[in-house]
C-alpha cells in the first residue's frame, strides 16, 4: 500500500488448484485423485494472510503517512471515506517485536480492535478471525504499546468484525 499498490493477485481467489495448487487460497481439487472435493476448505496460511490484508480495507480509502523505525516491522495505515481507520503491521522477524503506535491529530476517543494471524494460529483447527483485544485511544492517550509475535500480520482497526461477518468493501 505504501508503494501505491491497489490490487492483489485475483487469480488466487478463483484458482481451482488443478494447475498450480501452491497459489490457491481454497482447497477445491485433489491432485492425487484428479477430482474436485465435495467440500471446499481454506488453505489456511495464504487464505488468512490475504484475508487480514483485504478484510479491513474499504474501496477508495486514503493511505495515511506512517513511519516505522524498526527494521523488522513494516506498517501501513488506511482511512476509509467514512473515516474508519485500519493499521497494518507486519513482523517479518523470527522474534517477538515490541511496537508502539502513536496517533497524531486525534480529536476524539477512538476504539480499535486488534486482529492477528501467524502460521501456527491459522493452522489450528477451528481458527476464527475475531478481535483479540479492544484498545481505547484519545488525545489524552494517543499511543498504544503491544508485542507482536514472530512472522505475524497484525491489524488494529476501528471496524469490529467477527469471523462470520463479511469483510469491508465500501464504506
């Protein structure tokens, strides 16, 4: 997002798995029997990795200026046309990383919901992408401190979405 990318590899969303299964987001095809599965299941790591990146990002959102001094963290932030905020943080290191997010120009109290994926969490049976925490920020408390697990994607968003809710497309 920081580099101006505004689209994703849409082929991965429709790939059946019979040509290049390593890129598919859902398991639809059994390459051993050369048959379609009767029940479609997500391929958890790519599915939830793309999911956390696309689920909290409304069309026509503005990319906000964000800065990160930690070499192992990558961050980007977006504000929807209606003013909803989503902050994306990638921890690309093999270690836990402390993070402090400081918000400039806060004029009112804001509630953020924390969502997170790691390979180990999404591979657990029954994983659901629900808020892990609720964080209050305001002009009196314009920062939040957290600890991010290794190789993780974390989103702090004003959107409160439960696993069964559809993602944000327009706002």
